């Protein structure tokens, strides 16, 4: 995990594709659906305060990145 005043980054190991997709849906339901971009293995959106980027690596590691919207 990595954190600064404006950024938090974490990796979650052993994440299945189903778990990743379920987490994306939870984030959407929590309001991270503004300016949404979905690509294969990546979801990015903001809630007006924070930008969230989720991505899946080939080794079943989900990367979560949150930044303050400026």
C-alpha cells in the first residue's frame, strides 16, 4: 500500500475475475460512476471528490488507486 495526502494505492492479491467484477459494481453503487471509463480489466470513475481506478493484472492482482479530483 502507498499513500500520500492526495493518493492511495493498494494491491489485492488472489482476486478472481468474479470478485473484481463484484467490486466494480459495489464501487458504482457507492457513487463512483461519474466520467466512467470501462476497458478490459480496468474501470475508472469519480464521485466528484475522488477518482477511482481499478485494474486487474494477469497474475490475479487487483490494483486500487484513489486520487483527489482537482
